[in-house]
C-alpha cells in the first residue's frame, strides 16, 4: 500500500514537472524587456521558495531535537532526521538558486555577481548550511547532533534576512515579485499560471526527495543503533 | 536571430540543464545511499 502510494505520488510529481516545463517554455509569453532569458525566473524563484521552506523544516527539526533529546530519545532522533534532511535538500535547492541567478544576471545586468544584500545574504545562507552538512559528515562524538542543531537554528535566522533584504536595502536584485508593494506581482495571467505550476511542481519534487532522504536517514539511525547494541553486547 | 537572442537562448538552456543535472544528480546520490544501507542491512542479517 505504502509503495503504491509512493509510486503514485512520484508519477504525479513527474507529470507536474513536465507540465511546468511546458508552461514555462512554450505557453508563457516572452517578457518585453528581458526576452527569453526571463524564463529562468520560472525555475529560480520556485527553487528559492522551496529552499526557504526546507530550511524552516530543518529549524523545526533542530528545535525539536534540542527540546526532546534528554526525555524522549526516539522522538529526538526523528526530529534530527528531519533537521538533516531539510538542511540537505534545502542546500540542493539553494545551489540551484545561486547558479540560475548569476546566469540570468549575466544577461540582464551584464555581470555574473554583485555583492548586494540579497545575493550576499543568500550566499551566507548556503555557506552556513554547507558547514552544517560538513559538520554532520566529518565530526564524530556524542555532541555532533546537538552542535548541528544549534548551527541549524542560527542558519535559519538568515532566512528572514534574505527574504527582507531587498525590502530593507536598495539592491541590484529585482524588487520582490510578491508582497513588495502596489507595483509588485505578475500582471500577465498566463505568466502567473506558468509560475504557479512551476511552484507546485518544484514543491512536489522537493517533498519527494525530502521524504526519500528522511527514510534513508531513519534507516541509517536504526542500523547505527543496532550496531551500537551489538558492540555493547560483544563488550560484555 | 540576432546575437543577443542566441545568447539569451543559450543562457536559458544552460540554467534549465544545470538545474536538472543538480536535481537528478542528487536523486542518484540518494539512490546509492539507499542501496548502501540495504547492503549493510543484508550483511548484518547474514552475520
């Protein structure tokens, strides 16, 4: 039952991705000033939205781990798996944002990169979560999960700063597409629909890979626990 | 097609291709991790 549900969800996700691609490339009209390169927006912005969402999941997992690690160790492990999965998949989406953005910028601004507030805070966010993953990968000892949880919470503090950066400061980065004042928003309904489909498609894809990552991590935790118990018994 | 239009097209194709390479590459990595976990589980079961 679980397997067939997962397969059905994966099939719907793939269909959404194909539909989103079709909408972005063939249906949405060409933007008047940026022309074809504006279509990068249909992958860039949804990827940023999904990255923020998954960093928020990592934040909830990190707080949950710290809150429950003494009294509910099993629940704490579950929270830790969510924290790690959210951070890792969030980094994947944030990497997409940091590559597609400069590709668009090179054509729109004539430069690959500029140290404006939006770009710099996004790079810092990415670096914090990469350091989180490096800590998880290379550090050993009983405190690794706790240290990672603290780092994960600090990393998530950067998310609202990234979001607000082009509202608080004057930036080279375009003004907010949504919620940025009376002039913000996508005016063309076909463009808006293409954008909406791509948000939905990338969200579905993100949830798919997040759930796989969570499942793999839970299995890893289970086997590590069994191995630790075997080592203890062998020691007796 | 003028040069600007060609460049716009190439940059758009690059952005879409790189996005898919990153996402599918990560999915492949997850698949390998999953297989490694299953292999470890089988080995422990055989022990």
